[in-house]
C-alpha cells in the first residue's frame, strides 16, 4: 500500500484533468496479519509517548485490549476512552460521544489518539482529534466502510446528520487477524459500500457531462480498479478468507484514497448514497435503531441501478426533451442530455444488471432489497422522489429524472 500511495501522489501531481488534487499525507498504511504489532515502534520512533486509545466495548474486546497490552509492554503511557452506547445499544457519532471523548483528551498531555473500531469510532476520533489539534492512528476492526481514511466526519448534531471537515489518520494499521473475525454483517456491508461505486461512478460522469461538475479520469480509475478487484473476488470475501478480507479492506482504503486525492466525495458517492442518507435521516427522525451504512448503500445501489436501467432503455429523457421543446425554461438541460444520450447510454451499460448486483449481495450474505433491512416500500418510494435534495450540489441522473419526469 506504501507503493500504491506514492504512485497515486505522483500521478496526481502531473494529472492534466484540471481539477485541484490534494497530496495524500498519510505516513503509512499496513494491511497485513499482525499489523497492530507495528504500532508501538511507530509511536516510539515519532516520540508519541502519551497515547489515548479510543474504542467501544465491542472493539475493545476485538482488538483494543490486546493493543493496550502491547503498548504498555513498550513503556508507553496509555489512557483508555470507551465510548458508551446510546439507549438503543448503538455507539453513535453525536455530540454526546464527542464530548465524552474530548473530556479525556488533555491538550498539554495527550500526544496522539488511536481509533480502534469501525466507521463510527473513527468519525468520533477524527472530529475530536481535528478540533484538539492532535494526530490519530486508525485501527479498523471491520472492513465495513470506505471512510477510515476520510477527511470528513459524518456527525449527528441535534438529530441531523452532517459531514464536518476533520482530519485523516496519520497512519492505518489494518490487522488481518482482527478483520477476519469481524461480524459477517459488517463484511457484507463493506462489500455493499464498494458495490455502490457502480452507480456513483456513473453519476459522476453524468454530473460532469451535464452540470460541469469537476471530474478526473485518474481518480475515477482508482475507484474503478478497487471496485473490480473486489467484485472479482466476491467468493473469497463471502468465505471470509484472509485473502478475501485483505482484498476488501484494500479496496475500501483505495476508494478512500481516491476521495482524499480528489478532495470531494464524487468518486465514491452518487444517488445510491443519497438514497441511503435519506433513509438514515428518516430513521433519526423516528428514533429508530440505525442500519449499517454499507448494507443500505448495497440495497440502494440495486434500486438506483433498476431505475437508471428503465430511464435509459425507455429513452425517457430524450422523449421528454422532444415534448418540452417549446418550453424554454426546462429545455436547456434536457437538450444537453439529449445531445449526450449516446455517451450516457454507454456509461449506463457499465452498471451490471440489477439481478447481478443482487446476486453478489446475496453471495456475501448482505441484504439485497430495502425490505430485508426493514426499510418500507413507502420510504423507498418517497426517497426515490426526494433523495436528490439531500445533496443540492450534485446533478445525478436521479435528479434529472425527478426534475423532468415526475
Ligand atoms: Zn459509503
């Protein structure tokens, strides 16, 4: 992964795409068995002596306790912060968890934080570390999301989920001995988050062609390769073999690197993420127990793929363009879409058939349709009509569909 990071940084430096690339400033990414054993010497080499290890009760058991022991053996000073669950038993990245952590960070004493956990623990640490100007290390305990190395922290504030700029980890230690023991549902969720790249890559090209959103073929190819590697090994991932888990966490981290280098989430997030976000906000409003991010994204990807397939095969937008020709107000963008229709059709053909997407999700044991997650048909229908509004700055095919065809 060291080599891959260097390669990406080099290519980005001379990338002719015209968008503003950001060098990846992560010291090291280790994806291997016993990766955690490297942490003590990493800390000692950089003179980080006073360490705050952050976990929840589950990830403490999965990796935190063992890590603490090995750091103590190296004469490092370790304090531990265990994030408590909410009344539903979930650890949530909200005000309560953030303050709980910030109270444990001493501005003059703490040298570094270590996030031991899944995406949520990482988001809590990422935010607190950034605000308190401390570096942090990432120790993922499940290959469940592509956000470990993200710079943005999705945080629930006053019951609303918003993404706040924060910092990326100084280094990542993805220990395969820990990751292979992750719950099957979280592994399936990681695969679902990757599968979502089919529709996000489509939407990215679409939004670039129709709304001139920034696009970079180099970054798109990083995400695309991560996606292909992952799908090619779906059986290994389903078997939860060390090789399968290595491939999945590598793909998730590479997808994260693509976002870091691009500086925005375009490469990894399109209408399928907007749908998932819509469901999440509804669950927050209702006070429902939250669902795994990647589980939602996987099922949402199949929904969006089915919708896009219909829109393209039935030539819905060129037909709307023909009918709207007299109406000056709406015809501008429609004519643009009509003009690029051939290209748009080509991009849509790169999204596998909905049945294939569902078959892959089934292979890894993830939910294939929203109802399996408990998301109602009513909510699915409403989200398909309204989810484009959750990201007002993104021109997805879902937005075009809802603007011109509803
Ligand atoms: Zn995602």
